């Protein structure tokens, strides 16, 4: 005989009583009578959808610890962590190699509590940790192109395979370009091209690409927004923004160009960590196979630093270890790091600030070239960097521009930087004159 | 160091990730075909027709909604002022992908997207709940370094079987609540109420329904003993009483106040509407902690985040032409569900926003308070809402939540893991509709659930 469900009165009294008036006065259930979890304080700049999932998984794996997250962008994290007690922080976990290196110099870290021999130290030319063993990568990300294949197909344009393809004048206005001096993830992209093609040719290529670009002043999803809205067909990006958008339903693809590089995101334990055992547990969790597999979540989509974490992922999943074994990923991020602020500033002065003036000059040159009138001097002038590579590598210059990328003194260019802008302006003026003389 | 396995968690995530089996990339020069099976941005899109300027404003609001807030003092002065006491760092902590939160499965797991309201018997000066003298009106589990969090709340699940007329059994669960690590003394005999965060799409349209429409809905004669009343709450901007419509007991009069209330209550961020930090007299470290400006969320920021949430498009219907879904829609009306979960509301005029003005839309709510019976009662009055009344939950978006949120729980405390469980918990004014569901045959129930899944 079936007895239809009727809420039991006794159960109601029990349930309502439990809910309406709390049990605090009468103490905790036996399951919770053990000691409270110890706090592990983690400073990070990761987005909450990443942090929350790691938090839940870590606390499940290590119920004796509870995560307290202190969210700070790298420019804010550095002074916070440099306090004598590190602001109570046990761990710094962030995608800012510059900050880890800087704080290592300031003796902020203790030796990492991990078996460093068990993890790879390098992918391609990217070092995954520092030589002294103070910090190591907990995930990596690659640079490349977000593309809308239909938008390119409609225009009869091929999919780009490398940076040189982005200079095609048919892409005019169709490339979303995150401004390196403004968007945190973008500076290494400048250096990837410079390392791949050399100083002169690299800047010339950037100039021609910039002439096709719509500058994007903010990062995150703004590049993919431009493509999703149909305003652009290609966006320069770091992979996880795009791959996460794809996993969430965006009709995009991500292409790793032939010349690309990786950005390692690190983790370190503070020298005076109040909970070094908890800090070690968190670091080891993140680096474990289970922790690394969480990186495949649709809202995270970072690349694991453990080769074994790629097992079981779809075969078309980009595997940087496999790419490196085939000779790819030759970008040396450590070598590029000291110059990132300088090259981002050069990019700003030479390409971004005068973009409205630069773009039509490239259009006129390209039109002349298509009409069979090559103007090599104009091409040279439009692509010439204001300084040579030796000058750009001057450590004094790096110190002067220094922390620009970390958000300090963002709006005050030095006289030197302003001079770069003037040099670029003279080059444009000369190029315009030559174009006028050629009737182009 | 040995690592404890997190296999169950990982397998859940893996299963979740399998919905989106497109973690693929193209080699150089080749595009992968990468459409996701389910669009997880479905609750994150703007209403159509935003101008370029409005789109930019929408994005600024979106950035704030996604922002993790920073402890003051900080260089990021625009986004500092977290806490000193708080629940989570960001709006999206509780509304991941703009979706719904859920309840923890085990007592020792933290509440990542739900909270506990607290009060003493009685009313405050505006007729709302009387805050606890030491803990305020909400348990803030977290504190910035140097400020102890208020304590920890733990959910304990109890289970029972419900049997439907055809013999089908459904396992129901309900929570009891306990606290630990209380940092500011005993709670004593405190009224408590659990809240799982709802999804946030379509809120602008709900905000645009005129008060007179809600009053008219409340005055309508309804079948099956259904009544429905408005809550009368306090509008902080005007200083006047107003009809409530947001919050699970309709205790907020409009979207702007709802947002500002969540900022101060959940993240400890003051705003022009809530200028005081959420520190009680007993919380001296809280009161002494640095703040992030006065207010911490500027009027402009509040405007931008309000614009963002007001202009989020409602969840689109799916499979509405399916015969089963159409049949389920008919059953939804026949069973009496649509009496409260109204399929149509009409918005009033919203100055400067034709997208929200005079729109007919289908939220499947009447925004009214209804007695939901003793099983769902929290025993905690809130303005005119008594301890058995809840606002009719909007059902739009119900069918997309599974794809968006791993941790999902329906009803105010997340007890219902499925729509069917939620139906079976209905009582009070919804008792007749629940009984009809129990008596419905398997085909009818499947059709009804398919309809709900299409919303």
C-alpha cells in the first residue's frame, strides 16, 4: 500500500527548533568537537573563481587548515609582504614573476618546503622556479591569439599561425591589442616578438601589427569581448582568459603561434610565516597531481606544471612539455623580465600614443606597395625603434622605469621616455614627407 | 609530505568539467572547433540594445561585480576597504557566473555561498529585525588579519523519505545549524535564518515592476487558499516606507539598496546607503581597523554595479516548443504552481531605459510573501514578513543552474537538491499544489520537471 508523503509533525518540531534557535549555547556536535582548523593566510591576485575552488579543495584535503585569502594586486602585495610580519601572510601565490624575484632579493621568502627534484625545473626556455629554491611555478600560461574563425572566413582571411601573419593589411582594425603599459599580462608578448625576430625586425613587425589594432586598455575578458561583439576577429591574449571563455561557451578558438612563450605563476612561503606547516600543506597541495588537475576547470584553464597532470586530458589539449620537446617555447622569460617595463614603455611611446597618426601612414605605405611602388625607407622609418637594443638593456634605464608595470607612478613618463616619443614622431614626420613626395 | 586524496571533490569537478569537454587548442594555423556543450555565460549577458557608452558602463559594473576587495590601506584605493568583518571577498564568490550558491555537504565545510542571518526577537527602529548586540544581523565568518572573525556556522543534514502516490520515494534532507569559534561571546537565544545566494540575472526587470502592480497582485483573489502579501520595508534613499521586492523575504525595496546591503553585509564595504562599518560595540578591533574611505563603495561605483545588474538579460527559455515541456507548462498551471510563480509580470516606466520599460516578462514569481508552511519556516520575522513567509522564488534560470554552479541548492537554505525536492518541501499556502504534485502520475511529473528545466 502506498502512503503519500506527509511531513511528519515530530520532524517539523525537531527541524524548526533546530533552525529557529541556534545550538551555540549547547555546544557543538561531536563531529566538530575537535580543535578549530588553523589559519593559512594566502596573499594572491587570482580571480575569485580560481581561488574559491582551490580553497574548497584544499580545505577538503586538509581539514586541519582553513584558508584566509588576502587579495592584492602585485603592486600592493609587495609592500604588504615586505612588512616584518608579512601582514600575517604565510604564502604568496600569484602570476607575477617580477614580484617574486623582487621579494626574493629582499629576503622575503624562506626555502620552499617541497621536494624540488620531483618537479620539472624548465619548460622550453622558461625556468619554473628560481635557482635558490625560494619560489616555484604552480601553473603556467601561454601567449597567443584568440580568434573567431567565422569572422576571418567571412573576410576570406586565413587563420594566423604566427606573429608575422598579423601584419596583413586586410586585418586593419580587426586585432584587439592589450596595451602593454596598461594590461598586466601583455608585456611579455612584446618581448616574445623581439626575441623571436630580433630588435629591429621585431619592432618593425610590432609597428605594422599595431597599425591593424584596436588598443584595449584593460585586460581580463575585454579582449574576448571585442571578438565576441564582432568588432575584432583576432585578439592577442594569454591563453587562460580565452580558454576559459571557450569552456564557458564563447565561439572562439585559441592559437599558439609558432613563436610563443610561457608565463610562470609562482608560489612562495614567507620567511616569518606564522603557520609554516600550513603553508607547506598549501604549497604541496597546489603542486600535487590532485591540485594540478583542478587547473582544468572551465573557469580556471591554467596549464599544469606537472607533465603527469596532462594525462587524461583531451589529446588536442596544448601540452607545453610536448611543445618544448618538439623545439617550441624558446622564449626566455627570465632574460626578458628586466626589460619588460622598458619595452612596454617603448611600445607606448612609439606605437600606442601616436596610433591614430601611425595607422594611416602604414595604410598609405601598404597601398603604395600593393600598387608596385615599394618605399623601403618609409617602411624603415615607421618600424624603427627610438633606441637600439643596447640602450634598452641598460640597467640604469630599467631602474628609472622600474616598477611602472607594478602600478607605481603609472602616469608620469620620464624625460627619457618622452624623448623616445619625440624620436618616433620625427620618424613619422620623415615617413609622411617621403609618402607625400612619392604621391602615396 | 603525504597528500590526502580529494578524489570525491575531484571526481565531482571532473564530471562537471566533462560537460565542457573542450579543453582543446589548435596547433599553429589551425582553429579548433570549440563550441562548449552548455553556455555558462547565459546569466552574464546584457539586455540587447545597449549603446557603446552603456556597454562600457555595463563592463565597468561587471568588473566591480567580479572584483575581489582589498584590505585597507592599499594602493588600489578604488577597491579597498574589505571588512573588517566579512563573509566573502567578491560578489562572484556567492554568485559564481552570476548564478546561484549552494549549501555545504558536511558540517566541517565552510559556507562558500551562503550565510546566516541573526537577530533577537523584536524589531529595530525601521520595523526590521533587531540585530544581535554583539554579532549584528549576519554572521561574518571572516575577519581581516587582527580582527577575529565572528565564528563558524555548520550545517548538519538530516534525511527522510517522501513517498509519492505512485510509490516513488524521494529522499529529502533538511539542515540544522550549529556554531563554533564564536569570538564575541555566546549567541544566546538568537533567531537564525539561512540564506543561499540566488542568481542575479533579470533583476532590472523585477526592479521595474511598479509598486501598484504588486499591491494589485496581493489584492487579487486567488484559489487554493493562496493569499500573498507585500512586505513593507524602509527605503534608505528616501527615508520612506516602500514595498519590498528583493531578498528572500522581500526585505529590500529596490535593486540599488539590495546591492548596497549585500556589500556592507557580506563584504563589509560601506556605501552611500550604508555608511557605517558592520562592527558592533563588542567588536573593538573591528571598529579600530583602517577603513577604505568613507564610503568605500562610491556613489559612482554603486551606480555602475547597479547598472550592470539591472541590465543583465533574463535567462532565456530553452526547448519551449518541446511537446513534453508544453505539457509540463500546462500541468504547472493545473497544479496551481502558477498562482504564485506567475508566468508574466509587466514592468513600469524606467527613465532612460527602454529595455526595462513596459516590458512583459516571465520571471515565474509574484514577488509576494506567502506562508510556506512549518517545514520551511525560519521563525525569524523580517519587517512584515513573519517566520513562515517567504517571497515566491523566481523560477527563471532554474534549468541552467546545473550547468553553471557545481554547488547548487534550492530553497532558502539549499536543502533541495532538485526541483522535485523543492516542490515536496512546499507547504502552507502551497500545500494544495504540493498534494496535487504527489498525486500526479510519473508522466505528468516528468513533464512538469522538464518544463522547469526549460526555464
